[in-house]
C-alpha cells in the first residue's frame, strides 16, 4: 500500500480482555517499530523488528504484551488481560533500511485503545 | 533523567512571529536528531533532520544542533495558524545496530491569528 496501515482505528476493551492490533507497513520496508503514546506524551518505544526478527523488545511494559511479524511484513501487537493503564494510542512505524542513522520513520494512523 | 527533554509548553505565539522550540538529550554519543510534527489526533510526520553541528534551513524551518551542549532547537519563522501542533524532538543514540529513535514528550504550539 501507499502508507502504513493500522487496524482497528479504535478499540474499546473491558478490563481483562485480550486485544490484537494490526500493522501493515509500507511494502519492502525492512524495519518496523511499535510505540505507545499516552495522552499528552511523546511516543514511547515498545519493540523493533528487522524483517521477521524481533531484535529489541526492551520497551514492552510487561509480559502481557507480545508482538510478532512472522513473514516479515504484517505485524501484530497483542495485549493479554488488558488493564486500564494500557489505554493509549499504539503507533506503528516502518522504515526502508537498517542502521543508516538517517532513516525517516513512516507512521500509521495508530490504534486508540480504551480499556474500561 | 529522561533521555530526551523538551520545553513543557504550551507555547503561544502571534501569527507572523518566530516560534522557538528547544530540546536537550542525555546521551552524548547521539548521532541523529529529528523534529516531528503531530497534529491533534494524527500521527507524527518528519519535518526536519540534522546530523552535524550548526544550522540547517528548510523553508520557514531552521534546526540548530550543538552537540557539546547536547541541545537541539527548531525555529519556525513567520508562524502560521497551520503550524499549530505538537512538535516532537527525537534522537537516534546510535547505540544499536538499527535506527532506534527515542522521542521527547513534545511541545504544544499555538499560533494565534
């Protein structure tokens, strides 16, 4: 596609439910990032994929958070047993190459998760 | 200490004025610096990148980098109401083999007509 696509755009979950958020990056982009953005804050790094390999998951808040990119394209961020503090916008970003230091991140529109 | 810090804002300037946005970072080895603009309810978009000390100009925008002071700034000349947004400073520390970008908390800018 022309840009990074995320779905759903909005998700409301009851506390304790599991959710799955999808990211479809720009075709051919090697790098894929997930960020969490709380209201009024900057994006916080969650995890990074280089093709299908998850090279960095240091930002995942707890073991309830899990991400995958099995074929090196579409990625899914799964949150188990959602809590109210998980309410945020989840942003996916992709970039063409790796380790150039200059790469522009292309962001999707995000998924706004509200946990009631 | 946060890795990337910015003026808390919000910052209000009249139309036509210069808006000055500031950012400091903690990792002295950081190599690449970015300014992203985020309109309310939208995703961030890159507006400037800078890699070496000094100024970089692009239209009404000027990014300034001082690695010795660990300081990055963004100047917006002839501010327009359409510039009203949150400006995110972002840094690639260069510590990883990939382009790990860390964002600051953002500064909200309002340009008053």
